[in-house]
C-alpha cells in the first residue's frame, strides 16, 4: 500500500482533537518529543484523549498508551502539562515499559 | 495548546502546506510557523532544518527548551504517461516514500494490468488536476512524448510551484517544447525550472535506469527545497 497523500479525516488524531473540542469535550494531546533506541513511533507522533478516556492515535506500539491516558485525565483536570518518560523496564515510575527496548519521552498538554 | 493554534495547524495540513509548531516546554506556549516565514535568532536555523528534513525534535534556545514539530505534507509523484519508464518508476518511487499516481488519457497505455497497485487515471491532465490540484509537495514528471498531454501538465506544474518538474525528450525536443510553453505564458524563470533532458546524468541506457535517474533527481529536488541555487546545481 502507498502512503496516504491526504489526511484521513476519520483517523487523524489532530483533526479528531479539533472536532472533540468543537463538540465541547475536554481534550488532552500527548506528543512523542524524544526517542532513544528502537522506539516504535517517531518523534512528533500524537495520541489524543478526551475526559472519558476515549483516544485516537498512538505514542508507542500500544505498550504505554494506558499510562498516558490515565495521566491525561489529570492534565485535563489541572491544565498543567506533564512530561512523561518510559523505558524498557517495569521499574519506571509508570510501571509500564516498552518491550522493544527503546525509551521515549511524551509531553501531555491540555487543549485550551 | 491553544485551540485556535490547532485549527490553524490543521488548516495548513488539510491544504497540503507545510507548517512547524514550536512549543515552549517551560510554559506550554505554542507558535505556528508557515513555510517561507522567517524566524529570527537561534530558533530560525532549527526551524529551517525542520522544514527541509521533516524531522521533529527538542532544541535548546535562549535558555529554554522547545519542541519543534514538523508537519510536512506527504510528497507525491505525478507521472504523465503510462509508459515503460513509469512501469519501473512507480514501484521504485513508492518504496522511496513517494506515492505515485499515473495519468494518461491513452487507454491502450493506461491499462491496469500493466500497472498493478498503482493509481491510474485514464483522463486528460486538465480533468485530473481540477479534481486533485497540484501543489508544492507534488513532483511532476512528463514522459508521454506527446505535447497534447505533456504541455498543459508542465505549465500547470510550474504555476502550482511543484517542487520538481521534469520532462522527457532530447535537447532538440525540449527546445521546441520551451517555445510552446512560452506561448502558453510560461516565464523564463519557470522554464528554467524544468529538468530536461529528464533525470540525473548517470548514463542511463534503458527504461529502468532512466527511472532510477528520475527518482534520484526528484529526491535531490525535494531535499533542496527552498534553496533554488542548490536545486539547479544538483539537478543540472
């Protein structure tokens, strides 16, 4: 399959975040800002989350999304952005890890 | 993030225009920069590189930490002519990250069994471009050898500011083409942008090798965007 040349309205996380906001939903945007090693998603990738925990997009291969989503709830509540870091092992503060052996930093901010 | 900023960013992305979002990680403040806008200071160089490479990342400037998120449209290659070169070029370009669309109103050429898995439009370029406009992130290579098909497409590509415009044909063929394009209203600067004879000079001796030469020239043009002198030098 070829790369899509135009945005997918139904799946693009930033377009979805904009629509959620227009619908009056509180939204958090998580962004991969740094990666080391074999991180599954490149820097700049987005996961968008609403206050009910609905989400679109990804910041990893699915290994750390759960932790990001729960942090996003607090970011939506307080409005204070957070920087999260995930590594290989389960010993990280978030008790989740990247099975691929990489490390990533994820910035989570509230929309509005 | 400011919702208004997100709307502006999405507007640029929908229109297939490049934009860079700079976020100050100390306070979360964001700033949207459109391609061609000048940014002063230490950030300027980082932003310029983000536009050129499409790579995002953290950077330090003025004792602060910034995240630079590059949003570049997916570059694509529009091929005029469902010919032998295109059969080799389409799969190669796709692998290199440049999705291909082939346009050729000659239905004998534009037969789907000759181009498995490649979007193929058997209409005239006029109709296709009206539906899916050319833009700065589209490369156009005209390889039909038929002025009735190529000329309009080349003029449209120059007017749309396509990052690459190439045309197949000998120097003699090209000289005649330049005269025709001039009569269609193309300026000298525009005509100067056409890569012809098409492809980097690697001594290509058959359609597949010409395809390699064209693809390399497309990539060189894409990576040298915003630097006209470099484009000329690299694609000469």
